[in-house]
């Protein structure tokens, strides 16, 4: 991994990665502050129903953050090229491609291009499976 790729890998953990757990936690805290004068049971129910998703998102965020940090420390990227088997968006709004039995997370900017592409070249972090560079190919793309 050269210095340019290293900077791209560090950008994976930008504000978009922090936003979901942070916003969910702030919403939970704001709702609890609003309900502070209510009964204890109401506050407990709110904490359980709103705090569980926030805690789950923080768990996922920290797990993904550790994986990306290990990839950066190892300074390794992998390159895969071939036909796309599947391009989809999961229920949390993250976009993925399936190529050569690898599920790789891609930025939302490339979703429409990847749906129209026949083959693709993806440089990604091997442990976290996050794409750094994507080059969609259209048509036959013969070597």
C-alpha cells in the first residue's frame, strides 16, 4: 500500500462512518431528557427500546473500525477483477457488490454505475472488505 492508498484507507473512517451511531445515541439521550420527569418505568422502557439500537450500532461501528485499523497497520490491499454477481443495498443503507465470492462494501456514489457495469476492478481492504478504488467496465471488456 503506497501513501496515496494509505490516505484513502484512512478516509474510510470519516464522518459518514461515525454518523449512524452518534445520531442514534443523541436521539436516545434527547428522548430520555424529554421524558426525565415521567415515571421511572417510562424512562426504562425508552432506554431499552432506544438504547438497544444505539448500542448495537456502536458495537458494529467499533468492530468495523478495528478491522479497518488492522488493514491500515498491515498496509495491504487486494485487487479483484471480474463479472459482478450481485449489486445490492442492505436494510441499513450500505451498498455491496458480490464478486468472486467476496462481499465488498462500496460507496453509494458507485451504486448506479455498478448496476450497469458488466465487469469491475475493485481495490479493497482485505479484512474489512471496504472498497478503496472502483473501476466499472461496460460492454465486453476483453483483455
